[in-house]
C-alpha cells in the first residue's frame, strides 16, 4: 500500500480552505488535529439515526447507542492493546483522566512526606493535579530535570525515585520538545520498587504505536481530539487491579448499583468512573477515528511524518538566527524554535497572514520555558496529512518575518 | 485582507528595537507589575508622581513587538502629563485598539498623537491585549496595586475587572 498524500488530504475537508486568502497550512496539530470525513460522518449519523441515552433505555435507539458506545470502548482497547474493555474509562480528555488518577489513586495512597515524581517537561495538566493533591495530603512533588537537548536526565530519575515515591507521572512524548521518553526503562525502574507509573500519552498516541501491555504502564491517558477524533472525550487506561481498588472520582448517575439515603453501592468497572451521561457521540467518534487510522497504515504515516520532521528541521536550521529548542535524539513531529530579535507572538501573527497556522506561547509548560530561558517559543507540529510543500511555504513565510523585523 | 504594514508600522518596529524609557526608575514612588499569561509577556511600570503630575515614567520587561512598542510609546507620551490627561489618553487608546475609533469607526482624536500608530491593532483581535498590557499596568501603578495585573482578568466585555 502506497502512502497517497493526495488521497489522504481529500479525507480532511477542512484542509481545503484558504486563510487570509492563502491556502491554509495547518502546522498546529499538537494543539488539536483535524478530523477525517469518516469521523464527521459518524457524528452526523449518530445524531440523525441513533441518538439516545445509554445503559438505561429499553427502546431500540438506546440499544443502538449503547452498543455503539461500548463498541468504541472495545476499539480503544484493541488500539492500545489493553487486556480487557473494562480497563478503558472514557473521560473528558487527558486532563480529566489525570485528575481522576490524582484524586482516586493519589488521595488514598499519599500521606505526609510521601512523594509524587514528575518531570520538568510536563504539560500543566500533568503538574497541577499532582500539586493539588500533594498540597492536600502534605506530600511532596519531585521533578526530574531535562538536559540541554531536552532529554530526561535518567541518572536523576533514578536518584529521585525513592522509598517515599508513591507514583511516577511522566509524558510519553513532550508537546514542546517532541522528545520521546524512554518510558519502558522508566517503568521497569519504578516497578522494581513497586511504584506505579502514569504515562501522559496526549501527544504520543497520534505518532507512536502504543501497546500498554508491552509497556506495562499502570495508567495511560490521552485525548481523542489529538488523535483525529472529536473534542470533549478522552481515555484513561488503568490496570484492572488498581482501578478496582480506587474509589469513584465523581458521584452521580450510571456509576451506581443501588442508592438509598443511607448507603450507595458503586457500579462495576468501567462505569464506576463514568458518572453522568458521558460524551456518547464523542466516544463513538473516537472509535471512528481509530477505524480510519486502521485504513491508512500507521507505519507508513509515521514514516512520512519522520521524513517531514527531518526536512523541516534541516531547512529551519539553515536560517540564521533560528534556535531549535528540543534536539533529543529520539523525537517526533514537534519543533519548537525561537528567532533572534523577534518575539514568537509576532512570528505567529505574520505567519497567520500567510495562511500558516502555528502555535506560539508557553504551550502550557511554563516550568520548561524557564528551564530553557525563554518566555515563549514558536512551535510547528506535524500530522501525516502535511506535505513538503507546506514546509516550504512555512519557511518562505518565516523569511518574511525576518524581512519585517530586519 | 489585513495588512501587516498597518500592524507593524515603522514607528512600532523602531520602538521595539530601541525602547525608550527602558529602565528601572530609581526615584519611583509608584510601581506595578503586569502579566499576560497567554503569551508570557511581563512588564514593570515605574512612576514618579508629584501630586497629580507624572514627573517621570519608565518600564522594564519582556514581550512581543506590539507590547514593547506600546509600553515605550506610552511612557514617551505620558511623561510630564497630568493624571487626568493620562486617563483620557487611556480611554482613547482603549477605544482605538478595540475598534471604537479610527478608519472603520469614528476619527481618531488629534490628541492621541503618535499613539495613533496602534490603530492597526484592531484588525488583529489576538493582539489587542499585547497593546493594552502597558496601559493596564500603568493604571495599576497609579493606584500602587501590589498584585500583578493580568490581561486575563478582564471581564467578557474586555474591560479590566475591578480589583480590590
Ligand atoms: C503532553 C500533553 N498533556 C496533556 C495535554 C492536555 O490535553 P487536553 O487539554 O486534551 O486535556 C496536552 C494537550 O495540549 C498535551 O500536549
């Protein structure tokens, strides 16, 4: 099967538009990715044909909706190679999934003086929930530093992994640096001390083949919207034994078995963690995104992305004044950079006028910005539907930025 | 199409490159800190007030060209003005960058002087906060507020929220 970029781009109708009169060049995929027609069609079809609440109706629509929702769960299960469907919890996204673990795993397991180990390259959503629960429990947040290339200092990780560490939470792939972390090694080291590991897969899920069983991670979290699916839905994978032992995150409908004013018994997994009407269409849309990805040959897509990354890195580096932040040996799809004498925000505005969409700012990783001594960066992030021509347009536009600020 | 030249006018680029009054004012008796959490821009405004007169004013910080030039031109403009005049200019500036005056709306009042170079900002909604950060921070400095002002503390109508 050949990787046919023209055909692939046809599946993403949003890419066809003009921005400020120029062809849209979308290089902000790490913020959110676009949705293939298959996903859009599935959403429309759900609302036109099957819309109903799940797990409670006796009627045929509810039956179909429930079936589609649970089928989506199974698709996620197989996509990340989880053992069982009840290890897949639908959440609102990565952020909610991490908060769930921080609250339901963190609160019962953290006591005064205990430690949570994260890294310097985490997204705020893998920092703040831990900070909150640490503060509540009198526990300490420990942070593994990164080196100048933007790689984790594994020597420091081993030092910081102590008898007081109760959980390790680390990103599988950095949204700022593109760094792919040696998570297998991290998990092995942590498991030697019986410490569970949560992987933030928000970025990795769209670029790497994820196998939670092989990784042996205890929790894996990601958002559908970065995986070509809809916003407002995400996934918490957790090992069954851990999930079983955890108290519910939120109370409400669907998560109960029986309720009296004296006592409520909770539903089984995964429903224990899915209080209230979930994002039914969203979950089904995520299932459709996974189905779509199966049709395109993930390995070829990843190869195409790697080629684009290499090409973009090379051409960017040849522009005087450009500094790339994040030069890890093992990285994917993301390039953060600064341009001497020009603030990233100004780069973003000028590129936008050329139809090129990039992200500028701190990327929800302020501690990392501080580490690299920059207030903000400009960032391009690639998806398999991007092309070499788009990289060329981006580079030409960047030269325009230099013109304006010469 | 919005023209980049309307946004990045020569005067703005010049003030970005060589900001005026870019220092810490030793004799300052008023100070405030401003912050734009969305892009990390950060600014300190120092004021030396003599009664109602802005005897001297300076700024320090880091930010994009628009926010830096805005701070630079603001300090240039406000030096030697009264508090009342400054408030009028603040209102005028706010109107201008949010679209109340200028080519599309009413005419920009003469008294805005050099500040009129920021009239292009209104075509770039994402940059309005960059242009107004210095002014909000100046306002906070007048009141000697101790908490940093943030561009995200505006209400949904774009007015800075009242702080206690
Ligand atoms: C590494 C990483 N973690 C977490 C998140 C948060 O994801 P969401 O906002 O979808 O919950 C993001 C998204 O920007 C991310 O890139």
